[in-house]
C-alpha cells in the first residue's frame, strides 16, 4: 500500500538526457527536411508509440524507436518545467 505521508525524490539521469536530446535533434531535423511539422509528428509517435510518424530518412525511425516514449516525455517535461 502506498504511503501518502512521504514524498519521494525522483532523479533524472543526465546521460540519458543528453542521448535523448541528440536523437530528438536528429529526428526533428529529418522531419523538417521532409516539410512535416515536428510537433505533430513527435506527438503522434508519443501518443501511439507507432514509429510510422517518423520518417525513415537518415535512420530517424530506427533511432527514435530505441528510446522509450517515457524517456522522451521525461526529457521534454524536464526542460518545460525548468523554463517556468
């Protein structure tokens, strides 16, 4: 049973953040080269976990498929909250 009286601390792995950043940068560049909207394409991938939204060019689909969608969300959320 969960203890709701205590707050646990969650730490992100900075090495994974750098890897996710590198992959997302590559993937977004490929999406832009294809004249697709990177926000829509990445969102489609995250919501469905279906790599069909990511172009195959330059291995982008293979690269992003190696990252768990939760790790992508963690990375994006980390930087969103950091900006607030």
